[in-house]
C-alpha cells in the first residue's frame, strides 16, 4: 500500500475574495497551521502538457518582501531545474538572472 503525505493550505478571504490570511500544514514535516504571506503553487497537467498555477498573497504583504519572495523563488527554481534535468549550465543562467533581478530591485 502506498503511503500518503498531505499538504494543506487554508486561505481566509475578504468580501472581495482577496486573501487576508494564509496558513499551511504539512504534518510529515512538523508544520501545523503556520502563517504565510504568499504562496506560489505550480502543477504539471500531463494530459494538456500545461502548467496549472495558483499565486496568492495577502493584502498586507509588504512590497519589499514580495520582491525578496520572487528572488528566492527564482533561485529555488534554478536549483530544482538543476536537480531535475542535470543541465547545470542552464541552471546557472537562471541563477545569473536571479542575481541581476536582485541587483535591479536593490535587494542587497
């Protein structure tokens, strides 16, 4: 029998369906109802050969934090791409872009 590992997101919305709070749980990782200000979730649909996405952030997420979130996500994508494809040169190009992004956004 296969083992399951569940990850839950709980998003409270205001009257305009804008996220006010985001909490996530991953019991296997010891995470129980931890708050978050943003989430980016990408899923691969093999039938349509397309990426399905959910991008959410709370209305009180600071702009500078959003910029850092994107920068760190770009770096994480480069690491994941490197591990998944073993195409280190292309992953390094993505890391170079992430460094350029940080420089242009003055993330220091």
